C-alpha cells in the first residue's frame, strides 16, 4: 500500500514538472534588440545634439514638424476666438484686427508643454496635438528646450508674414493654413521633402550594388 502511494506521488510530481516546463516554453519569446532577457522593453529617451540643447532656433530636421504644430495651434486659437465672437455678436464671426492679433499673440505665448521630441523609425520628430506621431514603445521628451524653440519659431512667422496675412489665409481656407505656412514652394516642409527625394536619388539601387 505504501509503495502504491509513493508511486502515485512520484507520478503526480512528474506530470506537474512537465506542465510547468510546457508553460515556460509557451510564455517565452525570442528577445529582440529592444527587449531585455526578462521580457521587458528597454526605452531610452532621444539623445540631444549640442544644437538641440543650446540653440534658441529649431534644428532644420525638426522645422517641418514644428511648423505644422504652429499652424495647427494658430488655427485652433483663431477658431476659438471666432466662436467666442460669434456667440457675442449674434453670428458675426469675422474678427477685428485687434482680436486676431491678440489671438495669434496668445497662440505664440502659450506654454507649448504638450509638444516634445521623440524618435520614430530612427528619426527625431516633434510630436503633439495635431501632429501626433504614432510609434509603438517610444518615449517623448517634453519640456527642456522645445517650448522656447516653438515660441521663437511662432514669433518668427508673425514677423515674416504678419498677423494680417496669416488671418487672411486662414479665412480663405481654414483647413489649409498649414499649406500656406509649411508646404507652399520654398517653405520648410517642401524644402525637407526635396532634400529627402535628392538623397534617395543619390543612394545606389540594389541592382547597382
């Protein structure tokens, strides 16, 4: 009887051990380059260059994203100002000169705390409201030098185009203020796309290798 009990206990332990081994084998995955051996992920913040840290100007490779962020915020501030005026003036939404100057000034003077830099597909990008960059397992660096750089770039647009022209472009096509500021010929995003196309032409094809 004792021998039979010992045999049953030994058999149960053996089956339990096999079940644990099977469960471990099922739960393990091959660690990738961003995985640690315990199954967690290694996420590091973007490394800043000296220009990105110290310069008051937005780095050239980030100017397109920054321009799109500023265009989005200008559109938001002007839209809110018009909505407020419409509710006060019985449907009249056209802003006075002092109103749109005030709205654009408030836009540039905001904290810009919702924007930051992240890495997506090996490239540094500005991300935030209106220009969210969808990247799995990435870290966005907010604060630091970015609010001051966005403020400076926003102010430069007010100086370059003027509040009158910006508001006129907004009124003519509210949804495409971004095109006027960023994508028209000679603007920062069109220049960046031209450089990318030029780099692709220079790179040798697989057949030439």
